[in-house]
C-alpha cells in the first residue's frame, strides 16, 4: 500500500489503517446522523484553498456506458458518470462502516433477518417525485421484475422475503435467511424515480430517468458526450462528501475518448480538464509536471490473476502450478511492463481491502528458478524438445491462456507475453498466450479446454471471493480454476453467515493461504487501479470511499 | 431519374449505335420506355437480392461465430440458470435458429429492425440517430480524397519527376493505417497547434481532422488511377489538336483530360465507399465521434444481433445506391455510354478494358475505348475493377490498385 502513496502526486487517498469494528452492529439501532459531522479526515490532504462555485468542467473518459440506467449498468468504468445523477440509501466509509445518505438511519434485527431503513424527508427526484418509502419499495420490486431486470431475481434479492413501506419514511425488509452482503447491496442500489419505470426507454436510461443527484442528466450524444447541469435544490450529500448543499460546478460534460493517447493529448492541450485511465508508461509526464495533478487508487475485489485449470491438462498437477509461479520473477516483469506504476498482488483479495487482504502471504512464494525446475522434474516433465521446452512422453509442456480481447486493457497482453518469456527461459514451460474474441474464450472455458484463465474483478466485501471459490453451481460464477474442494465451501459459508468482520476475515485468511500458497490454484499478478489526471486548476477530484472507483464531480471546483 | 437520363441519351452522338442495336420498328416511340422500365425493374430486383443476401450472410456468420449471445448478454457473475432463462425468453433465443431467421425477415418486411439487445432501443432509432454524423464524415472524407487526388493527378501527370515524387507520397499514405494517421493529425493540429478540437461532431471545425484522416487513406489509389488516365489522354491526337488551337496546358488538363480520366475513377466509387465504411469505424473511434462505426463495433463485440444485421442492411443499401449513382454519373461523363440496350459481348469487353484503362480496343479510334456498354453492364462497378485481373499480362496496372487488390 505504501507504493501507492509514494507514487501519488496529487491529493492522496489514504484509508485509515485501523479497522473499524463491524460493518453493522447486531441489534443496535444505529442512528447514524452523528457521523455526518465531517468527511473522512485523512482523505484529501491538499486542496486547502476555499472552494469557488461556478464554471464548467470537461472530463475525458475511456468507457461509454452501454446503458445509462444505473440499476442495469454493470460497468465499473462508467460508475463515475452515473454517480452524479443517481444516489443510494447508504454510503460506506473507507473502513467499510456505513453512514447515512438518502436513509437517515437503519437498523438490523437481532436475528439479522429484518432490515429497517428510515428515509430523509427532504429528498426529491428531478422530476418532482418525492423520495418516500413507497418509492424505495417500488425500486426494489422492479429489480425482481424479469422484464425490467433479468438478473435481479437471481442476485442478493433472492434472499429477500418481503419489502414493505411501513410508513411514509420507513422501509422494512425481511430476509429468508442470513446473508451478510445484503446490506451493501440494498445500501448501494442507485434509486430512480418511480415514474421512470413507466417510460419506454427506462432500460436504455437517459435524461428521462430521474434521480436525486447533485447533477441533472440533460443530454446524451451517443459516441460523443454526456452532459449534466447543477441540481440547484440538492441538499442531501452523504457524510463521506467534503461539503454539503449544491454542487460547485454549473455544468459538467464527459467526453468519450476511448484511445488513451488521444485522452492524454486532449488533457495536455487543455481541451479537457480531467481524464481517467492513464497507461503506466505515461504516468510520469503528469506526476512530474506542476501543471497537473495525478492520483491513483487500487481497485477493490480480486487482483488480476492467472487461474490454473485444475480439471484438465498439465495444470491439474499442483507441482506444475507451483513450478509455473516459481519460474516467474514477477517484480521484474511488472517493473519492465508498467515502468514501476503497478502494485504487485499476493493474495486472492485486493491489497486495498483492509479487512480481508492477507498480508502474511507477501514474499512467501515465487521467483525461485531452481525450485521450479526441481518440481517439474518430479512431476515427470524431464524431456526437452528441439525448441528447449520440457516434454513428458513426447508431449510438450504447454499451458494455454485464451485472453479475451474485450478485456485486454492496461497492457495485459504485454504482461502475459513477458511472463511467457520468463517461464520459457527459466523452466522450459510453453505458455501459449492467444488473444481471441470473447466468444472463443467463452467456448474454451465451457469446454474446460485451457491451461490458465486470466481475470480480475472488483466486487468488494468478500463477494468476489465467493464468485471465484464456491462451486460453479453454488454461486461460484467465475470459479475459473474449476475447484470443487468442500473445504473452501466450509470457509465461505461460515463467512457468509456472520456480519462480524473479524470472524469473516479469519475464514477468508484460511482460504487465501490454501488456494494461493498450498494448492497454487491461482497466481495473483497485480492489482488493477484507477488513475485521475487533472489540470491543476481542478480541485476536489478523488475516489469514492470504500469502493475506490473515481468519484463524481460533486466536490469538484475550478480555481479562476 | 434513371429513365429520364436513359431516354434522352440515344439522341446523342451515339444514335447510330442505338439504331444498330435496336432496329427501328414503326411505333417504337411508344415503346421506348419498355427497355428503360425493364432496366429499372432489374435494378430493383437486384437491390432486393443484395439486401436479402447481406442480411442472410450476416445472420449466418453470427450464428457460426464461436460463443453465444447469452454469454455476451449476461455478465459472468450473474449467469444463474434463472437469469439465463429470463434473457433467453426476453429475446426469443429459445426458438430454433431457422425460425429466428424467418421471424426476422417477416418483421423486416414490416419495416421492423428489432430492438438492440445491449442498448434496449429500437435498431431503427439507433441507426437513424447515428447516421447523420457518419454521412457527414464519409462525405467530407470522400471530398478530401477526390479534391486532393485531382490536384495531385492533374498537376503531376506527364511530368516525370513530379510524378515520381507524387507517386512516392501516395504509396506512403496508402500504406499508413488510418488509426495512426488520425493520431498523428491530432498531435500536430489539435494538441500542438490547437487549430482543431480533438473530438466530437460539433460543426465544421471538428470535421476537418477526421475527414482528412479518412480521405488521405483513399487519395493514393484515386490519384494513381486518375494520373494514368490523364497521361493517356494527353497522348491522344485530340490533345495535339487542342494544343494546336492554342489552349493552355492547364486548361487542356482540366477541361479535357480530366473528363476522360474520370470515368475509371467513377467506377472506383464502389470500392471507395467500401473503404469509407471501413475507415469510419476506426476514425470515429480515434476521434471520439458519434456514428454508425462506433455502434457497429460495439454490436459486433457484444453479439448484438439486431444491430449487426441493421448495419449490414444499411451497408448493402449504401452500395446499391452508390452503384446506381455511379452508373448514372458514367452516363453523364461519357456520352458514348448512352447507347441504350446494346448487349453485344464485344462492347462489354471494350467497356471493361476502358474502365481498367490500359488497353485500346482493336480497330477503333484511339479515344473510342468505351463504345456502348449496356447500362446494366455497370452493375457492381467494384467487380469491374476486379475484372481487371483478366487483363492481359504485361499491361501496366497502377501500383495502388495492385496494393488494394493484395489487401
């Protein structure tokens, strides 16, 4: 984590090192208004000048939303846009604790089955609708309507038994069984005006779909830009924000600039004020230049890792898996590919996660050429072919990775090529990296015909651990190692059924030691991050607390 | 439009040929419309076949491509059996493929292109809203290509050194990918000089760089073909007589040679439009412009079948329209083509030779290359260029044409 602060040039993002106790405290009615006194103190160091209202900001972004409906959009990279317009019941501080937003308080019953939310009484959507309990219930029920949201019923709401508007300001949710990640889901569901569900274009989203945010979505030009204007009536910022009341900026434009060199050039020539998405090799020009600020934040969830196919091929042998990772000097590879701008990953969880990251794994494996060769000899890969690759029974030791083209970003193709060179040179492994379209990659996965599968994911709060390590038919949607080990399910179930963070961490730590070190099911490479580079006249940019993706423009202001 | 041009045409200088091809019958005046109507009818039937074929090929290609629409539509972390079932039912993907195809065609006949899987909007809306910026870009790109090509060709034809230099420049530009060209233009004229905005479709200024990037990629080929044509026509006896009248060299080139040289270029338009359609995808991406190219790219990546089919249909329609325009333009440029329904094979072959532009029909006056190819022989002008493969070996083919073929 210190690597992050060392290379950050602009305002730093730091999360308090200490963990707050539990995410929600059982049976206690947590009236959270008390927390609203001030934003996370250590978060924004600089920006001491007095904010000034007014002005228009232009922000160059890499990814265009497929849909502007915040409830249906699953693209992490476009959340920073939609955040300006759509809001949620609770905000999370960096330590994972919840603070009020559109809900002024919430309560979880002793048995962790009943969740009660008390709403603020002054919140309205841009279309004039009031945010009341009925509106929240409508939003939740619509997620279960397969015509509106085909995925809703299968997600965390599958644990929901009933949702009721007890009175004008109180929403009561009853679960069928305990489910720890439920509060995060309900607390972070972006709410839209109930009237919006009747619009023909509700699934496509856009200016018709009203939210409660500090900015009103006014115009969308597909392939070009998304425009917002200030919501003058806004007065319900969460405690995690740096100010209260209306936003500083009068208007806001996001330009879609998918090419990184074009984005960078647009910022340097002053045609846009802020950009996100800076390649590692280009970061220095903003870090070392007083005309710009440069910030980064590691993503949440799981690092970019190689998941070994444990069901078929050479990687079903643990010795081969261990040999592969021992054959790589990953620090050197990352340094050369990313000019030292990326953080190495060691565990199954992002180093950004203060609760569940298992720091004790750091430095305990890898970069041991002799061990790699010894393991492969033991595994019977003792022959050598004319190209210098190891063989067994005349068959070459080939491990194939089908890199899905739409997910090749952040020079990940180069990264895998560098690893390819290392495992060949150090251990005679043929790491065959093929960049293919997503259909081909999906097909190889369906047929279990691959050696490794590369992936990163950003769901926080242990959800990603479940996705990767539960059996595929029990919620392990991206169980890319094809592991069905019952031991993993035992740990994960125990973690799922308690809301005590420390107890969950125990289970997750045990799991990480097992899947990374003992069994070498996966080989974590680096932790993806988000970057924000801005002209020095722009103040108040940053990352959303806890979730870490770039924050919207509510706190942003321009110096004259 | 077609009929007007065709009926007035035989009155021109090739009336003799027309008589030869269609022997005069008493009362033929009333029936003069018949061949024209037949030509129009053939053209319409051809258009429908082209549209149907393009949709079908796109449909089959998407079915044969690895992976499934469901995989593209349902995010991996939400791929429960329930979610997959809901999405499958929502888009009717549980129907047999043949039925999906027939249903699509039936809806198509009613003018319904379906709804985008990804965007949740009617495909017609998506295409209509994105068409404007793309047409602007394509038209501007074509204009850049033609203007630059004419300037290059007319000023350098028949001047060995200038020709050689221009040739080198043209081949260099032809070999540069539009992507890279776009980035270089942006760095020089937008990021460094600040003359033009980086992105978007906000007026003329934002069109200059993308249109230049798009057009430059096509200049090379057009000017090579044009220069050959101008050079050839400058060798004709008529050029000598024009010069003898004291007409200036520039006027000779612009007023006379250009007209002769432009016919092969017009027949290249089909190819050019193909280049434009491919180019806009890249150029829109680099310059952050809205348009069909961006939509097509996203749809192909996300296996958004209705949008892919809609774009395929649109592209086919553009080809049909362009080829019709090309044929009409050819009639306007070269009066010798307006000879009506002469279907003799020899004439057709001469027409091809003239289009390829490197052979003189035997036994004819030097400039009489393109005598009476029938109007519908011009169908599929792009294929005409490919027809040049059959041209006898040893004839000079512009290098850019060869490059284009190799690609």
